[in-house]
C-alpha cells in the first residue's frame, strides 16, 4: 500500500515489528513444550533433513557451531535428538531427531500456527493466500539475491 506521494516504508521497517512480535508470541508456546527458540530451530532443521553433522546444522540455521552445543546437550538429555559419531569421521557427530523430538516439535508448531492463523484470519482469504505465497517465495531466495548486487 502506498501513501499519497506514491512512497512506502521499507520492507524491513514494516516486517521487523511484526516478526519481533511473532517471535515473542512463540516464546510461551515453546516454553510450554520445554523448548527454547534455538531448540525449536534445531528440531525443525533435523525434522526436515534427518542426519546432519553439528557443523552443517550450525551453518544451516545460522548459529555458531560452538554456541549450539548447550542446546544440543539439552535436547539430547530430553531425548529429543540423538548424537552419534560419524563412521566416516570419528571427530564429527551425526544428529537425528527422535520420535519424541518430532512429536514435541510438531506440537509446538501447531501451537505457534494456531496463533498465526488467528492473526491471518484478519485478512480476507485472497489476501491471506497471496501474503503466504509472497512470504514463501521471498523467504526461499538466497541471501545474496536478497542483498542484490554490491554497491559501487
């Protein structure tokens, strides 16, 4: 939507408050399932691709590999993931989500999406579908495409 001068706010300026509020709304849902935001992120990544090294997981979720160790320890202690030595490289650990981890992640996601659906219901159905389609399209772009060509 444009203002009368034909200008609009930057996308980040419009989306950041929404994303911040959505993340805040997720925290009590995650806490009710015994998860941190990073724990949920790890479980989601492992549910999408079952076996990863800790280093590959850290890169995929944008975390420092040394900083997610505590999260991995907590998830393993809770029985939500397993870590085993990689037979090809005994220094590396392979990660996989357990059935309990999958159940907890999906229950947390259902709670999160229930709130999102409440919010999305404020949009007419066609706008809702268009918004979700646009978000899927834009969020699937690689970061370098979003950043665009280097400034000269």
